[in-house]
């Protein structure tokens, strides 16, 4: 009886720790295809577990709207040369990302072209820059 109770408790604890981690890394909220956007950086937060870039992007009517771009964490970005000074508020940048499935102003950042023209993989995969970007 003790063994069964202990095993059951162990299973519950394992599930309690594994499910949040699995859900946290899901990309299910984002479309499978890439889209390109360009805008002016408003805020940059290089943090763990996910970094964020907020862009002011013009909509189809020319009105400004804020987009939230989710990226990998600070340590992953530092490995590819993204530091606090790489982009800053006021910089014009271009991003290739996966749009939120619900259509709201956000995306999972794949590549970002900085003001110096360099293109880096902000998803943490260190993938080569696309030739058409």
C-alpha cells in the first residue's frame, strides 16, 4: 500500500513539474509561416526566460500600433552577439516572425535586422540569415 501511494504521489509531482515546462515552450499560439514587419523600436527587454522587443509599426492606414515580439532569453542572445546596445529605442529595424494565430499585434521573433544591417536569429537556433531578408 505504501509503495502504491508513494508511486502515485511521485507521478503527480512529476506531471506538475513537466506540464508547465512543456506548455511554456509551446509555439502553438503562433502561425507556422513567417511574416515580415518593420518599425521603430520602442522598448527592448533582454531577460530570461524570454526577451521582448516592442516595435511601433504603421498599419495599412498609416496609423501607429505597438507590436510585441517574443524572442529567446538574454543568455541565448548574448551568445550570438546581441547585447544591450545592439538595438535601442528609436532604431529602425526589420523583423521576420511568426504572427500570433489570434491576429493580435505580436509574433515569435525569428530574425531581426538591426540598424547596422546585420541579421541575427533571435529564436535561439543560430540559423543562417535568409537571403531574401
